[in-house]
């Protein structure tokens, strides 16, 4: 045997082994492929076998909630009518009236209910009370609502108040009251302004056509509507009879607020110029024919014509010397003042003070009437000095102390923006 033949022999023996191995691998590959196919078939079968659903059950659409419809009615509280009476007049059941009153208890000042207050009821379709609203003004509104459990609950509607400083300027043709009213402002501003200038201007005697007035005042708004006026911060009256009077509100270091002129002199005097805010002098001081007794005699005071019930001021601080009926003077008050004066107020419809009590300037001591020897409603006002009657219209009473020198720099700083507001350009109303 040659060497080549010896080498070929082992190759011939390895060939079957190699072929057998390749066959085994082929069979194994076919088996694996078959198994994979069966798995895919099984997955598909499983996917198609019906079984319990795992999805959430379908939800039926909720029908829309029916729209609630309410009927409403609004009325005004009548004179001498209580809240209970008003609710019963609106055909509320007695248990609903009781429920409304109970819900408002502790929130609403029942004693302050006044004629003209607005009541509004809202009823459901079945007639049951849904909501009740009680309104006294832009900032005062109480609401009673029925909760889902059927109970009634009350609240006071919160209202945000805003304050604006504004200037009002008017030209007077007849009276300050009418001029303020014509300027589209609330006439109560005329009362506030007259109060500030009461020591310097007699709005019954001093007003002339063509006089002008400027007022810097706080305006308080609720829901964008004027609720009321705040403090008058500055006022200027330029009149033919008075000249120019200008005052500024200033709060001193002790917290006391008062009015002063440009130089810091106090506007306050011991006496006001008049005991009434608005009235007409119907009879002056001196000799006259008495309207009731018919003969001529000295008229030792001044008569102011005014409607019954008009409030009467104490013109200065003092003590009540007499209060009550006083002969021909009717219901009257006599005040004694520290400066040696006595002031007399006659023919009142009602006296508001009692003898021996102290009173302050501008305190209401009674109301205009026609008691005693009087032909109509008016106030007879008289002034005595050291026991003798003097003309009330000619009193010259000194002012209170001015601002101390040490506080003048602060005063000037504080009134500077008020002066600018008072003097700035504005359209004349």
C-alpha cells in the first residue's frame, strides 16, 4: 500500500460520520420549525376561542338633567310692616316663614328693617321656596337658600367697598341743596358741606345767587355704585356776603380730627352760626307785632321757619338748664354755656335732652314744632348774655386754639395734596 492510499483511508471513514451529523442537524431544524409553527397556530386558536370579556361593560349615556325653572316676585316692605307679615303676604307657608326668620337670626338686624326695603322670593315649580333675598342697599343684602337636604341657610352677601377722593364744584342760584342736586350728586353732600362750614357760613342768611362752592370728599362705592359719602376733606365757599372761606380736615398727633384754614387757624368756634342746618329766618330780632297776641312788643330772638321734626342743634357745649314745657315758649330747652351765654330754643315738637345733662356742640336737643304761642312750625331761638337778650345774628365768638407751631410742618404736608385737588381744573357742574 502506498503512502497516498494510507492517507485516504481515514477520510473515507469520516465521511459517513459527517453526513450523519448533517442529517441530524437538518432533522433538528425541521423539528424546531414545526414546533414554532404549532405554537403560532395555538396562539391564533387561543385568540379565536370565545371566552369571558375583560373589557368594562358599556355605560349607557346619562340623560341630561332637566332644567329647573323658578318663578320670582319682588316687593317693598310697607310702612309699619314686619318681615313676618311681609312673608305671609307673599303666600309663604308658616313653616317656611319660620325657617326664613330662623336662618336670618343673628345675621339680620330685624329692628332696622325699614319701609322700602326690597324682598325677593324665588319658588320652584312645585311652589316650594328656593331662595329669599332681603336688600337694604348696595352693600346690605341677606340671602336665604334651600340646601339639597331641604334645610334653609342664611348668609349676608359680602360686598367689596372702594373709596375714591373726588371734587365737586357748584355755582349756586338759589340754595346749596338745589345746586348739589342739580350737579347730579346726592343732596346729602350739601348737608355734609354745610356742617363743615357751619362756623363761618349761615346757609340761611349768607347765600347769594352766583356764590360758588368746591368740595373735596370721599366717595364710597359698592359694586360700582355710590353707597355714601365719607369725610369732607376740604371745602371752599366763595360768596358775595362771606368772602372766601376755605377749610381742610386735619388729624393731629393725638388722633383728633378737625377743620382748619390755610394758616392752621381752627374753624371751630364756641358757637355755631345757626341752630338749624336749613331754614329761613321768618322774623328777626327787635320790635314787632306779635302774631298771636296782636300787640307790638320786643322780639327777643330770631324765628326760623322749618318743617315739623327738623332736628335742632345745640350751638355750643353747655349744660341743660331747662327742658320741657315753658309757657308761651311751648316745649323748650335752655342751655347754659361756660362763656357766660344762655341759649333758648322754643316751640319744639319734641325735647331730646333732660335738665342737668351736659350737651356738646351740634348735639340734637329737640325737633321743630308749633307748641306754645305759635301760629305754625318754627324755632324761636334766643341768646342771653349776663341776663340780657342779644341779637343772635350779631354774635362774634372767638375761634378755638390754632394748630401748635410744632405741628404746622406736618399740617402743611398733609393738606398740600388736598389744596392741589381743591384748586385743580375741573368742569363746572
